[in-house]
C-alpha cells in the first residue's frame, strides 16, 4: 500500500504506508517498557520497606535487650544492697545487741534474786561483801553496755537501718529504769557505767568480772569512793521499786531478743544467754 504525499514544490510523491503489523508492534513495545519500569519501582519499594522493617525490628530487639540488662543490673544492685544491710545488722547484733541483752538479763536475774529469793541475806551469811561488789558489777555492766551504744553511735545507725527496729530499743532505757529504782544522779550513773569500760582502739569494751574486781580493789582507780552513792542506794531500795525495775528490764530484754532474732539470717531464734546471778 502506497500513499500520495505532496512536497514543498507542490509535487506529489507516492510513499509506502506503514503496515498493520508495524502499527500493532509499536504500542506493544511501549507497554513492555512501562511494565519493566513499574516492576523495578515496586521491587525497589519492597526492598526499601524490608530494609526499614528489618532496622525497626533490630532497634526494637536492641531496646528490649537494653531494658533487660538494665533490669538485671538493678536487681543485682538491690541484692547487693540487701546483703550489705544484712551484714551490718548481723555486725550490730554480734557487737552490741547480744552484749546489751546479756547484761540486762543478768541484772534482771540479780534483781529477782534480790527481791524474791533472799540472795542478799544468803550470800552475806556465807561470803560477806560478795553481794555488794557483784551487785555493783551487774548494774554497772548493764549501764556500760548501754553507754557503748551512745558512745559509738549505734542508736543513730539503728535508726538509719530501720526506724521500726530503732523504736524497739528506746535510748537510755536501762539508765531510766535504774534511775527510777535507785534514784542515782546523772554522773553517779556515768561513774558506774564507765567503771566497767575499757577503750580498745577506736572502740569500747566491757570488762569481765575479774577485771572489774581488780580495778575495784586498785586504789589508783578510787572506785570504792567513786561508787559510794550506789552502795548507799542499794541499802535503801524498797521492794516495790525492785518489782518495777524487774518489769522494765524484762520488757527491754524482750525487745532486744526480738531484734537479735530478726538479725539472725538463718531464721532461727537466738535467745540471749540466761545467766543466773
């Protein structure tokens, strides 16, 4: 098939017309190119989304692992803090509370023996002078054990560890109970307490009985004169004051036992030694 075409000189020319096959092939080739471009675009889009999704999942996993590690470290710090607290409580119990409990319990038995069992009369009948010096030691030791808590800041530390526990151990409970029973003045009580104290480095310790007895008999210490007000008070105490002192000491001893039992990490009650006077 030919077509007549007029050129610019006005002459007609016959040129072949495009065939039907050629006309059909042109749109097909164009469609194929567009499809390839769209496919490439979709592939790139899918790849981009996959990369974004992978990065998000990785970031999420990283954040989860960081949270888990932070939680683990916090749990470890808490466990270490609890362990340190328990260690300090055990140290306080061993160093101070058992000692105070033993001294209070010993004095309580001495008061019971004094008020109800005729200990004074019996001992003086066999060993004159025994009752006076041993009673001085029993009272001084209880006051001294409590005095150490003041001198070494134990009340402050108990308050820092637990206000509930600190409330179970009233400050100067022994001193108050003895003052009410015997009427000692402040420095009479201090003289008694310090008669059984020995400084050891930065700490204080209680004298055992034989050490106190040597100090008591040593003129350089002048304890017989220094403790004269206590000896006079012992001779004039009335029975009803003994009974009140007994109740106060029993209550304090129970509080100390509760504290020392709570500081025993094995959960076993550790009673204060029941020492008879």
